[in-house]
C-alpha cells in the first residue's frame, strides 16, 4: 500500500471517528454527573420525607380500577404545587402531565395508580383505611416515584431538550387502563416511554429487565355449559352439564401438553367451577373459568380460538350447549410486553451509571402480565423492575399478598432513575438530530 495513501486514510479515519469517541466520553461524563446530582437531590432529608409522606398518604386510601379519584386528586395537588401543567381526566381518573417547552421529542414516564381488593394484614401506622382494599402491588410507590421524578425534572425544565410526559394511569390490575389511555389519544405523538415496577425479591438499589419479550400475554375466560337438569336417580332424563364440563376441563389441558411446542411457554389454568347445590340433583348449568398466558400474543390468540372449539365440541358430545366468554370488553386481554432493544439498552446504561453495573441484572421473561404492553405496541418502550426488599425481613412477601410491605428507601432511587432516563433520552435525541 502506498505510504501517502495509508497516512491519508488514517488521518481521514481519525477525523471521522475521534469526534464520536469524544462525544461518547463527554456524554458518559455528563451522564455520571447528572445521575449523581439527581440521586443526591432525591435523598436529601426534606425531599425524602416528602416522598415518604406522599406514599403513605396514597397507601392509606387505596382505590380500585377506575375509582382512583382520591389518588388522582393527590397527584393533581402535587403537580399544581410544582407548577406542572396536565390534562385530566383521561380514562375516568388518569392524567398526563407535561414538563418542558412542549416541543418534540415527547418522552413518557408511566405510573399505574390502582390498588387490589385485598384486606391488608400488615399492622403499621399507615395501614389501609379502606376495608378490603390494599396497595398490595406497590402502585402507591410507582405514583410516588413518578411524582418525585416530576419534582426533579421541573427544576431542570428550561434545560430539557424536548418534553417529558408524566403518565398517571388507572386500571392496570386486569382492566387494561393503558389501552383506554391510548384509545383516548392521551399518548399520541410520544416517541418512547419508560416504566418501573417494584420487585420484593430484589434489594433496594438494584434493577432488572431484558430486551425483547419480558412478560406474558394474558386473557381470562368464562364458560357456561347448559344441559337439562333432573333427579340424580334418573340420569337418562337429563343432559348432564357436570359431565360435559369435566370432559371439557380435561380436554383443555391437552392444548398445553399435546398441541404446543414444549419449548414455548404457555399456561392454561381453570380457577373456578360452579354447579348445583344438591347431591341428588343434576343441575341445569355449570360454570367454570380461568386464565391463559403465552409469551407471544399470537400464542394467546391461538389458545383463545382452540378453547372455544374444544369447549363447544365437548359440550355437543354430551348433548349440551356451551358459551365461551373472553370478557374482551370488561377485562381486555393483554398482549405480551416487549421491550424495544434500543430503549432497553438506554435505560440499562443509565441504571449502570446511577447504581453500578453489578446492580443492573438481566432477568428471564415471566408469565405474569402487564398492561404496559399496550404502550410497547405503539412506541419504543422499556419496562424495568426495581428492588424493594426489606433488609430485616428474611421472608419475602410477594406481590398481591396481604402481607406485602415495601422498603421506602426505593423511593428516591426510583425518582432519580425516572428523571435520569428521561433527560438523557432527550439529550441523546438532540445529538442524533443535529
């Protein structure tokens, strides 16, 4: 190779590559400075006390799906005090706040607001005051962390290279609140969105996620089999729906054991069966139902089709009729939650700078469902879990347990992580644009 050509090539490559390396180094330095500043601010005694007070206020008054009126009022009061504009109501009780100039890009941060119909059994000063209702899934912490992020972001609103949207969403627990937020146009023109969920089996200061499919698609089903009732002594005069239901339930299990690839995770569980009340009477009808799950939305749709076919045909064999309801209007099926790879890598990098690489884990996909999945279908999305394990409690209290009790040390960590992911995303988009 000609020496003059070689040195010219090397010089050209230096001019081409060096600015990118310098920009990356500067970006890393700026990100380190940003995350440290945000976390330090969130952990200041006054700020942390405000976070705890807010979370406890929400915990004392848990509200079920689409009934989060008090929760929404608390959020609006805090946003008003911070001078943050918002649109409300959306999907009955939801709202979307806006921080920044309003110009694109728009980056979303999401927190779900609803509680569960569970009686809290943890005795403490701020135990739920609503009988039979409890924040057993940590949504009170989700709201609090997003409010904390709002406070941090508002301090930097004039420096934001775009707009951060604060999505406070109702009805995650089975009622597809995210779907209804999207249906009402509340997230139109968002470029990307980030969300967190508490994890009781992970220590505070750690997060986890994975690229691609993270959580399962899920749906509920309810079946009514109708026959002809009569005296148990004269079964020939009846069309027994108990027998038809029994065969149908057994046949449904074959959809998992004999019709799917054993390497593809799917679950079908019958959770209830209800029939007659007397031992010597064959009832007119039997009801049963349950849930189905798959790590692909296509797999869920296939299960729904086959459940209907199997149940109706098993009923017909026993001279009965059957109706299958997937409750698509009241309990809309959830698609699989799929993380965008670039968004996952972005949030992972921010987490590593904020918390240290050893505290950012890659997790396995799980068969639980999350309505964050509806957002992921419409825009670039990343969903992470964040540790809330109590250091002095050797037994882990799982989500949806009446004994669930989270470590409030997570609140400033989650607030800072939300804010850092949003700011650095907007910064990165500004660099790419220019």
